[in-house]
């Protein structure tokens, strides 16, 4: 039995499958980077490490774009074998040429991006509320001393 993923029947070979496998690996790396960020991993690391990871994510996205362009330029010889729900949400040309492994990886990436976005939005809202409180744009929240607005106690 081949190590290649099944593509609507027997395992497929060729340049299209190789590109799809490389694309799938890049997508899974992106999933890991988005998950690390969403789970707070970036908060525990020095800013230089975080910048390197963000740069790596940008390079992965650029590389993924190049791989997708190269895969799409090949003749349509790789029909997909994705679940019907995924096929319905994709443009017709994409769903016909997408191997199942890549489709699953892209689905995971889409889910992780949605979760990361929600996490970022809630964090931004918390930070905005904290900033408003520090600037004194909320109701009375306690006894403040000096002109700096430092909180001395709450009642």
C-alpha cells in the first residue's frame, strides 16, 4: 500500500500530488503557528522570538500561495475526494483539483483562523476596557489618589 493519500480511488502519483502534499505540510505548519498564538504562547516568549514566528508565518503564507499557483497550473488530473459539505463551500475549480488530505488541512486552518480571530477580538476588547478604565472613562470604580489616577481602593 502506498504512503500517498487516496485521491478519489487509488493512490495518485505525479507532480500534482507532490505539490499538494507540500501544500498540506505548509498548511499544517500554519495551523500550529495560529494555535500557538491563540493559546497564549506568544505572550510567554521574548518579543524577538515572537517576531521570528510571525515572520515565519508570513513566509509560509507566501510559499503556500506559490504552491497553490503551481498546483492549479497543472492539468486537472487529480479529482478531489472531500466531504460534500466542504465541496459545496469551495469554488468549482478548486474542489475538483483538491486532494482529500489538503482539503482536510485547509479545513483545520480555516477553523483555527476563526478561533484565533475570535481570541484576538476578545483580547482587544479586554485591553480596550482596561485602557478606558485607566484613562478614567468609566464610572467611579474606587478611590483614586494624586493626579495620576492611581487606584487606592475599591468599595
